[in-house]
């Protein structure tokens, strides 16, 4: 992670899944205005609204 503000808590975790090593980096800002859950929900809703309507079978 680059350019992390001083008021941010950073955590790095490693998880071995089979032969794959997953490295998860998280950054939690003390000044965040929304939770991760709320942000993901908003991003999914925004993407669903802007996605083209599926074609229906005739």
C-alpha cells in the first residue's frame, strides 16, 4: 500500500489456500464516512442501476 495517511490503521494477513498464498492488506481510516459494508452495498446498487437491461427471449 502506498501513500497511507497517518490516521490510518494498516493490517496485513497471509492465508494459505492449497498451493496459493493470499496476502490481504487492509487499511482502516479513522476519518471514514461509511463502513465497508455500506460502501460495497452502494457500489453494487450503483452498478446494477447503470447496467444495461438484460434482453428477454422472444
